[in-house]
């Protein structure tokens, strides 16, 4: 069986299910659904016992699901473009009608309906070729509207991280002074003062940054971490109200990792929300500064100080980060931003 003059109807009536753009891996995933896809054309059927038949045919596919994965590439102009989108298509049901099959039409119609999937596979390359061209063209039109130019050596997310590192230093968060901490447990009292941490601006990409859109809500997943953090503190410890020691210590934190999930409804009148924030601290090592006898008070402090520092760092960092991020999100006027950027986008058209 051969097909020619094949046309596809209904492709423009698709519903976008999800978009997942991985700006770290420079990949984009797209899922669309089409309620009805109609394929019309001319066929020619040859068989050894009925001769040949030819005429128009119609194939109806219902509840069509198309999923695609493509690459994002930075052009010499600095614009992002989608390339090499690989698509796959599935459907729930298929019905076919072939005209002019002759006196064996009833027999052949039953056979064709029973092997619909096999027939669909022969048409599938044409469908995917057409869909790929249309989707890639639309994606690149949207990417061309971005006013930001990207260097071709790093991904957009890594470029954004470099900018945020500079902002962290500019705002005075590296080094960072933690609040004083007082801890009492049974017979032990510990005070930690003037706790400074250096290296918070050394963060880099740990995992992937991804953007998802589901049910008209866009969500951004972030995963960043710092290199080794260094710190100093002044401590005073008392045991049972009798023995008391004071001194200073240096410490190092293997890493600080942050995972965040931010959501934004497509209705830009609504504010973005910080849905999740997860902090993770690596191993903490403490070094006692200065000389002196390692009496039992200092030995005790060496054992408990890492846990106290962990609690102090988490308490001092997690709340302010969460509140600060939400304050920034609340201060965003997306409607105003869109209105301000529209003239720039128009100039690119």
C-alpha cells in the first residue's frame, strides 16, 4: 500500500499539557494533546488476488498525545534556539476509511481496522516531520523575543548564578555575621558570640534548574550549593556553675546546599510563591585557637560545638532566606514588568 497527497488536519487545535525547560542541561521537554487528528490523502493498494485499488482515504486519531525532547543552543547572535526536537506520538483510538476498495472492500476494511497500529506506523514519520517543523518554529519565535543575550560558553542558569554571587557580596552577606547564641542543657551552659562565616558567595550549580508548567501554574526548581565555608567564633562555656572557660575557635563547613521551589500562576495578577525551601549542611570541623591545656571543659566543647554551630547556622540562615525570598517575590509587580518589556519585545519583531 502506498500513500500520496497526504494532508493532516487538526494540528493547530492542540492543548499544551506541560513545558519542562532544563536550563542547565540545555534541554526542553514539551507535551501536547490533540482531541482529534484527521489525515486525508490518496492510497494505492495492490494484492495478488484482487488486483489493485486506489482512491481517497481518511484516518481519524482520537486523544493524540505528542511528547518531545529537544536541545537548547546558543547562536552566535546570543539568542537561544531549540534544535533537534525528537518527538513521539501515541493515540487512544484509530478509525480508517478507504474508498473504492471494490468487491473485497468489506474484507479489506476489516483487515485494515485490525492492523491500524501497523498502518499508523507507516504514516507516523510524516506526522512527526510536520509537527516537528511547526513546534520548533513556534518555540524559536518565542525564544527570539527574549531581550537577554547569552554567551555561547555557559548556560543561562550559570550566567544568572554568576550575577547573584556578585549581588551577595555587594549586599554584605559574605562574610556574614550570625546572631549570638545561648544554649543551656542540664549542667552545661554555652555562649557563642561574634560568629562570622565566609564563603556564602561561593555557591554554584549542584543539580539542574528546571521549569515546569502544569494546570496553568509555572514552577521553577533550583538546586545550588556553596564550596567549603570558613568561620570563627568566640565562646564561653560553664559546667555546673563552677568551671568556666572562654576562648575562640575556627571552624569549617563542608558545604551548604539549598533546594527551592517557586511557583507562579500564568495569571500575572497573582504573586509568585515560595512553596518549598530545603537547606542541607555538610560536615562541620572545629579547631581550637591558641595554646593551652586541653582540660575536660575544652574536650567537652570540642564534642558539642559542631552540633551547636549547625543549629545556629540553620536557625540563622533558613528563616531569613525564606522570608527574604518571599519578600522579594511579593515586591514583584509582574504586570508592570510585562508592560515595560513589551516595547523591547516589539522592537525585536
